[in-house]
C-alpha cells in the first residue's frame, strides 16, 4: 500500500526566515517549503520491508533528508557564500545501491563503530566471536550491522528545532554481540544551523557499544572533485597509531612533528603523500585522534573550511575520540548522486567515537555497557560560512 507524504509540522510564518542562514549577516536567507518536517515512503527492501524518508528544514533553508534504513543521512543542503544551496554529502539518488554498494554513506554504524581485532573480544571472562568483514578484523558491526537495519522513525518539532528520533532493537546474539540492546539516535536540525545527534541505549546483558555517524562530506558541493583543498583543524595532541591491518597498537602517540598534527588548520592534501608508515598503512588518513577535552560535556573536536565556497563545518562532541578518514578506498567504482563517479578522496569522514578495538585495550576508555546503565553521547555539527 502506498502511504502518502505526511506533513508533521507546518511552518509558522514567512517572517521567521529573518536573520539568514550563515554567520555572515550579508548572506540572503534561503526560501523553504511550507512544511518543516515530512515523513514519506521511500522504498522497500529486498525482503519487503518499508523504508521511509524524513525531510527536515530549518528556518534558514538548510535541508536534511534521513531514511529509516540504517538511520542514514541521505543529503544535507546548505548555502555557499553566494547563497547557492548544494548537497555537501556523498551518497546515491535511489535506494538500491545503499543495500549492496554503499561504503556506509551517511549511516549510523554499530553495534561497534570502527574495528575490533580478529573479530574477538572477552567480556566478564567470556570470549565473543564476531564476523571478520574487513580483512582479518571486524568492522562497523559486522555483515549486517546497524547500517543495514530498519529503524522506527518518530518525527518532531520542539524548542530546539525539528528532528526525528530513530529507534532500533538489536536482539541478543545479533552479529555475535551479547544482550538485547535498544538503541535510539535523534537528529535535531536547529534554527541556528546545528545538526545535533543524540545517541542513547540500554541493554539487558553486559555488552560493548560504540555508535557513530558515517557521513562522507565534501563541502565544495555535489559536483566537486577531491577534498584535498579542505582546510582541517583537529583539537588533539595525540592519536592512536595502527598496525598494517588498521588496528591500534595501544600507543597514544604525540602528533608533534608528524603529518597527524592538525592543531593548526592545514589543507588535507598538504602532507597526505608524505613518506610515513602510518599514512602507508591507511593509504592516507584513517586514524583515531585522542581529543583534547574540556570537562565532560560538549567539547570542540574539529573544524573544516572549504575555501572556494566558504562553507565551514564545526564538530563538537562528548566522545573521547574522532576518526578522520580521507576517503582513501574510494576508487572510481562507485557512481553516486547525479551520475558522479566517486574517485579517490571524493569525500572525508569525521566519526566521533570511543577508540577502535577498545574491548581489547584496557588502557583505552571503556565501551562496556551493563544492565541498569544508560549509554548517552552527543555530537553537534554546525554549518556556517567563513567570515
């Protein structure tokens, strides 16, 4: 049965557009449609499950589309310095490629985002075996992780903005993980141009959990080429070096004097080709940075500036780490939005997280979640323009 598009909240008044959509007060506010939130049918999975899409628009014209398959961000449209809206994320125009071709474009990954060595970890004296779907290691939750599950959508409007709460219940033993886990991810698009991502979860057995958001960004827009000219700052004095299978060695190494020092804003491409063993292991950047934090709340993690369009992206998080991935495994075999071929380094990821392989490194921040505890983290992406 075809389900009609359902407007959730009507736009209050055209006057609410006053103020523009960037930090630059000279930019022109963007027009938006007459609804702030809509829920509509999008597709059906190969096993005949419904997939819906939720569209969020703020009062400044920024638009975000999210589908219930994988709690996946399909697109984010923001203006450039001339006021031109464009999609700043990688992905596909239709549903089918997300099932069998997507390298986690826009998805929520879990139960464990990033890698677990040899697909094994021990918890409370018991060893658990997971799928090895990335060479010898486990990656992003396994063969059918959270990125390939249907989440239940609950769109809303509140004082913070418009958004959608997505819920998924993962069965005990799913992909080898213990415990029935109820996971919730809430996307809130605020009128001050922040995308707030709240994660929370509970379990009925001790388990490990590390949720993250896997959007591939290119702030230059949908027709752009590589991301090497983007200027990146990462607020970190240390990072976690890896072996040749991209598993952390356990060391928390200083970034001083290395290509991993982004404390001063630096073009992504400036040092990516240096003769450095860590860069060779990742074929570029594919590493976790240990964030320099101020307290337990939100802390500044990263900032990206795209010089040609003026777009900026600021990332803050409650998490201890961030994975910067420079799109090294995009190789021209994927055709994405608008027929664009995604070649090497067409997009980058900034995945806020606990550290990779934490269950096997007692010196890393713990990712264990027990009954009676609540997993709660928050990451905020702020869209702006360079002044």
